[in-house]
C-alpha cells in the first residue's frame, strides 16, 4: 500500500455475487413451487419478484473504501463518509450482527461490519494509522478500546492465515 492510495474491501465483489445468488435462488424456488402447485399467476410472480428484490436490498453489502484521512461505505442508495484522522468516537454495536460505528468532528458517521476490517488488513492498516492521529490530537475521546479489540482480531486472523499458508498450523 502506497501513501495516499485508496484501498477497498477485496471481498465486496464476491459478497455482491452471493447476494445476487440468494435473491435469485429465493425467486427460483418460489416460482418453482408455484408452478408445480398449479397456482402460478402473473400477480403471484410479481409478488415473488418483489420479495426477491427486497431480499437483495437487505443483503446488499456496503462497499468500504479508505484513503489517507477518510473512510467511506457506499450502500445501495447512498455513500457515507467519515474523516478517520478526526474521529471523536468508535463504538462496537451488538445486535443481530456486530457493527462498528465511527463518528468524526464534522458530524460524519459510518457504520460498517468489523469483519470487513478483519478480512482486509490493508484497509485496517489505513484506518489504524489515521485513528492514531485522532488519539494523539485528543479528538478521539471514546473508542480506543474498540480499536484495540479490532487490532487484536486482525493480528490473530493474519497470524492464523500465515500459519495455514505455510503449513505450520
């Protein structure tokens, strides 16, 4: 990774393909069941298509990118951006799926899946480097613990991958 160069989630394209497959599989199964039950109509087909599109919208993965001093997450409808060198808080949100919420001094807010950072060490390195600037400047008042936990996860996963590739597991 060169300074100033933007990095992005390398698994995004695969996740998008998986989203298409899930929505397509649901649509195919619903149409197949309707066809063999003899209850298929144009209206039911439109309903099944609507359900598949809704599933696609729910599963659509955010495209996470980071450059020097910024992080963005582009969803289906809009892009959110945060200044990583001017962070004020980083929080882990628990729920059905764990989320990482980053806020900056300018009011920017980005919510991403921490797994994206674990799976993309270059992306994590960029955010980690810039968040250190926020810590040293004193703007990051809440979130050093969350960042440390993610750093530990990234290091653990990277070490496990190195051991697997080298045959030392």
